[in-house]
């Protein structure tokens, strides 16, 4: 995963370093307990809120969230991951592509 880059408080596109990203979909993953395979997993966009599978959680053992963006300046569809691991919270670009529907 590529480290997220923020300049002057503005998140930059991981592909073109453009500063005009727009959120499309947010997926939130809360495990019932550490390493639990069950929990609350929601996917939210401008049209709906739906339960989703937890297998897209960017954290293998803890909680996490994914924010899918589109960029005004290139055709990247970057996905930002914020997740916990070993007591730390990480922010990385998870992918440049859209998540495949579960
Ligand atoms: Zn871009």
C-alpha cells in the first residue's frame, strides 16, 4: 500500500498528486472483538446504506475504514484505507481501482 500524501492539509491523489478528490463510497468495519470474524460492516454512498462483508476490512485483526474517491484530474479511482494494527492507526492508499462488489 502507498502512503497517503497530504499537502497543506489537502489529501493528494496518489496517481497525479492532484488536490481535487471527491468521496464516492465509505465502508466501515467494526469487529465484535480483536480478530473476530463478525462485526458491523457498512457501505455508504449518496444513494444507500447497506451491510457488507467484512472481508474487505483493511485491518486483518482490528477495525478499519475505506474511502473510495474519484479524481478530477486523472482517471484513478483511489481508495484510502484507515486501519488499526498493533495499537497504531495507519493511513495508506489501499488501491487505485474500485472495489469489486461483494
Ligand atoms: Zn488524480
